C-alpha cells in the first residue's frame, strides 16, 4: 500500500495560519501602552508627579512606539521578523521592570529622565515586535491583507483590556502587581510566540503575484488584484488544486522570484486596470517615499487622527478623576481607580472591535470596487463625535460614551492603515514604510498630550490629607480639561475633510489611468 505524501498546499496554508496566530499573540502584548492611564494616575500620585510630568512619561512611550518604526522596520526588512520580535522582548523587559521598581521605591527613587527612558523602552519594544507581526501577516496573505492584518491589529487593540482584566483577578487594587504583570506577561508571551512566526515562501508559480498587479500610487485599493477563476477553468493550465490555490492567493507578494507571463494565469480584460499588466510599478520605500504625494496624504491624515485618539487614551483616567471629584466627592480612591480601569478596558474593547471591523470591512469595500478611505471617513466622524461628547459631558457615569467612541474610532483608523500603506507602496518594504508612516503621531501626540497636561495643571491644586501627605486634584469637572478638546475637535474636523479629499484624489487618479490604458491599447 503506497503511503500518501503530504499535500504541500495544505502544509503551506497551515504554516501561514500558524504565523497569523503567532502574530496575534505577539500583538496582544504590544498594545499595553494604551493601558497607561490605568496605572499612571496612581504612579504619579505615589511619585508626586504633576499632570504634565505624567503626560511626559506617557509621551515618551508614544515616541518609542512610533519613532522606532523606521529603525525597527530596517531591522525587520533586512534581518527578518524574528530579529524584530527578539529586540522587542529585550526592550519591553528594560521598560516595565524598572517602572515597577520605581513605583515600589517611591519618590526620589528615579529621576524624570530615567522614568521617561523606561517609558520610551516600553514603546520601542512594542513597536518592533508589533511591526514584525504585521509584516508577516501582510506579506503571507497578499490579497487578503485587510483581513489577515485585522487579527493582530485587533489583538493589539485588545491588549489593554486583556492585561487590565487579568490584573483585576490576580492583583486587585495593586498597581505594583499590575506593573509586574505587564513586565512578565509581555516579555514571556512575545518571546514564546516568536518561534512560531515566519515568512512563508510561495510553493508554486501560481502563488507568486507579480508586482505589476500592485495598484499604483493613484489607487490605495486591492480590488484589482483578484484572479478570475473563469479563465483558469478554460485555460487548462495547472491542476484543480493549483487553480484553487491561485484563487485563494496563498502567496507572498513582492517575492524576489519574478514570474514570466506564461507562469501566471491571464486575467479578464478590464479597461480600468489592464494597462497595469504592461507597465509594472516599482515598489517604493526609503527616501523615495518623501517624493511621493500619496505618502504625505497618508502621513498627515494619520498624524491628525492618531494624535486626537492618543490624548483621550492617555488621559481617560484623569478625565474620570476630574469628573468624579466635581460630581460626587464621596467616592474613595479605590472606587475611582476601578472606574479608571473600567474605562481603559472599554477603550481597549472598542478599539479591538474597530480594528476587526475596519480591516475586514476595508477588504469588503475594495472587493466591491470602493475605496478603503471610506473607513477613514468613518473613523474621523467618530472622533469628531467623541470630542463633542467630551465637551458636553458632566456626569462621570456617562463617560463610557467618550471611551467607547474614542476606542472605536482609533481602532478603525489603525485597522485599515497597514493595508493602505501596503497597497500604495508594496509589501516588500512594509517594515520601513510603516515605520515612516508612524512617525506622524510623534508630533501631534506630543502636542495634544502636553496641551492637556498643562491645561489640567492650570486648573489643579494641592489638597493635603492632614497627615503630611495629599494629592494634586482638580474639582472643576470638564472645565479641568475642556480647552484641550476644542483643539482636538478642530483636528478631527480637518481629518474628515482630508479623508474625503483623499477619496477624490484616488478616484481622479483611477479615471486618468483608465484613459491612459485605453489610449495605449488603441495605439498598440
């Protein structure tokens, strides 16, 4: 009896699925910077830090998360994703363990420069490990990038909820225990998942999607990438399993292997994109990005909307404290801390939902010949609504509206952005390109967060406890921070207009390409 050989296509698919699961596990420990407001108020209270100093530490975490994108991307693109994950493990350990030590030691244990450095390390570790996870997911599933990246992106958004929930059971009302959980949990989970993360090479010519199928810079969608099975059935090329694999696009995009025209099934003729088969578009990365209008469209939009989201994410705990001190001063410290954790969890859950719906929904849009940018329009509108809520909300029991809307908008923003970047510039340089793109929130996030901190400090005062201690607090409710939300409301409104303009630019570009393609066919 002849022993059946393993199906290479099934093995190939299994490896890709395992890599997505590993990427999701890594991402689940890379979004812990968004849990900052769950422990930052208690951290600041114990170390006697002002709101501005508290936001400065959070800002350095954000800087590490976004500014590390380019060097981390270079490492990942040149050495491989596992190198990025391993570097992330080291940085996470060098960030969270010292932060816990600082909390345990109390005031004077570490200076502000050291605390900012520790915050920076947590962001750097999260960035490099997460970038590697996204690189693998986007590259292994080229024509389903939105869906494939939606899982790690969603897990990234769920990270704060995951660790906050575990901490509530394991270390209830214990900030030192929470920081220990972050230190041990992030390093161990990322390290273990690293061994299952890999780039999966194409197993047949039918899996190699040639670079000329990538949309050029005038179109940030992937709906032109789909193969048609009708021709494959009549062409007689390949077996049934090969055709199924081609339709499923279980391939690497942008692989180094170039396919000749005879290696790839022909596509149905369509005037809107037939010219792409005759005029390959090169992948764009490095300094070439700076000369590309598409890059600046995406860069500015991400900076505007991400900065808006980061301000609320980093300060939802301060919002809760300010509103409760004004609305009802009877709740104690433990009650307010639990409410802070509740809002961090809600933000994280909403971000998870937004990322999942955005990634999968954007694929649905492009498969119905619509633009992924409509997802960003929805995100910007949700951000605008969230800012209006923040400016009108007085009852802290209703603060969940702000948390949910902000999380949903932020998740929708990041759920689609890696796919937009890969569509626009190609997947082979996604590590560097995504790193360059995430430099945008460094400036806007700092501006909005520091503005919030200064505004809150200006309305705060020190209230002693009669025992030589006390805390800095504000009892003006939304007046403690309201001015900051007028700034973010303006940014959100600009974001709505900017995303609509991007859709217009994309449509005009596609129409121009269609005319040029028809002209070339006529001349030919």
